[in-house]
């Protein structure tokens, strides 16, 4: 008589499969650093500067942590909390550097972007960090605007979750004249001045002339996302803009703002309809956020615009560049689909349908995306193989 497999073996199978399932890419920098008391000051300032939440939203990053003694040196300069944010954002790299990769850098040196570069506050390439493999097994780090000086060296790896987040300890705070420059607080930020410096002067001028800049400015402290058409786009749209009444002009401009902070990662994960600064009861003035991989589009009832770049990202304010003026259906007529265009539109929709089943991209490099995809496939095959083995074992 065939003996039934032990009950413990049957229960062990689902537990084994559960263990082998791919884990989530989520990470929490506060919890990671909380396990190491020597980084308590660094951890504290990541929290009060809101950098911790930014780090937790991003993928494929490296955090260069410094211990309490190094932080004491920084705090002795009596910088404002907003300037400290800039300095610490220089320590968040937009690439993954594990301890092994540090000694495998192509040509021995790499120039990588930091979160400080992404804020739009870093002029030129001052938000970049030089990572160089030095003699004797050392690795040096230095801000690009530090005259080539590598004033910090690698100490140890604190936590690595390939290729999601790497936390490395470096010997001291990176020195940067630009990062340590006096920085205004959110309430002191002048939105139109920021837009003017980032290629959106025409849009900024319209905000000031209409008085809509006041509404934008008042929303910064609570969180604000701005979609700015470039100067070329605005200039070509001016003939239509001049035909609008004063209230319509204000509504159109307010339509380019969302009264919440939406990082690029949030835009990519929050597909759907969203209200704007122009929304007022029955006057919806909303549009739909859509994404396809790395591409984020804003679809109104009249036009579809593409987000082409980030001009400033410093919570609670983020400003994106778009390739078209957002036209609300409340002010502009929806272009009807002709009979000749209908079959073409249906055909394009059918062709695009299978793509909807593919996973949406994250703000990571192509190499990382490929690696993650390959890893998921191998994990699936491994689970199927174990299932087959278990079924065969039970059948004995």
C-alpha cells in the first residue's frame, strides 16, 4: 500500500513557494537608518527636510550617509533647513552603486546626477557627483563644483537592495558652494522667477499679466504641480489666447496647475482623471494622466500633451515642461472625429491594446529594467519547476 506523504511536507510546499515569490521593491530609508544609531542625526534631517519621502518614492538610487560626527560639522555652519536639504540632496545619487560596483566603474571614474540636480536649483552641472576608484582600494566622492577635489571616501556598505537602493557610508559631508548657498523656504519661492529662468518666461509673463500667479503662489506651501508650455509653444498659441476673455484666460492658466505635489514617480503610478486649480464645482476643468513606460501624457477633451522634462522638483513644488498648451473642453471645442478618421482610430486603438497588459515603467535605467524583468522570469520558471517536482513527489 502506498503511504501518504507526511502532513508536514504538504504544508511545507506552499510555505516554500511563498518564500520564493519575488519580494516588493519598496524601501524605507528611515527604517533602514534607524537600525544604525551612528546615523541618527543624518536620519533626522532626511525626515525634517522631506528628503526621506522623496527617497522612498524613487528607484535605482544610492544614499551616501554620514555619521553623527560628520553631521555635527555641517550643522556648525548654521545653515537654514532649506539649505541643509540642498546639501543632503547632493548625497542622493540617481543611480545604483553597490559596494561591488564601486570597484567596477568604467575607466575608473563616473559622473552621476544627484537629487540636488533634479531640484533645478543647481546651476550647470553643480548637482553632479564624481565617483572615482582610487589606489589602495579606496573610492573617492566629490561634488562637481568642488574644483575636482574628492573630499570624501567610501567607508562601508550599510544596506543594499539590488538594484533598488544602496546605502553607503562616506567619511564626510560633500562640499559644494552651490548647495550651501542661502536657499529660500517654500513660502519665499517665486514661481514666476523660477519659470522665467527655466525656459518658461512667456508662460510666466501670462501668469503675471492675468493675476493668476497669485493663486499659484498661494498653493505652493500645501503642494503644487505646474505644467509649463515652453516659450515656443506659448508664442504660437498667443493669437488664440488673445481671443479669450479675462476670466477665460485665468481659467486656462489655472488649468496648468494641480494643487498637490506630484513627483514623476507619482504621475507614472496615478493614471486617471485629476482636478486642477481651475476646477470649480460643475466646471470640472479636469484632465486625464496617462503613461506608457517612461512617457507621461496629459489628455484633455481637446488635446493630448506630453511631459518632456522636469524643470524643478523640490517638494512641495514640482514644475514640468509640456509640449502643448493644455486646452480644456470648457473653453475650446472638441474636434469631432470624421468618418475617414474613425476606422484609423479604431485600428490604432486595437493595435495598442496588447501593450496595456505589459507592466508600466518606473523611473529607472533601461539596464535595471531589463535585469528586473529577467529576474522575474527566472523566478517564475523556478516556481513552476518546484511545483512539478512537488506534484511528482505527492504522486509517489
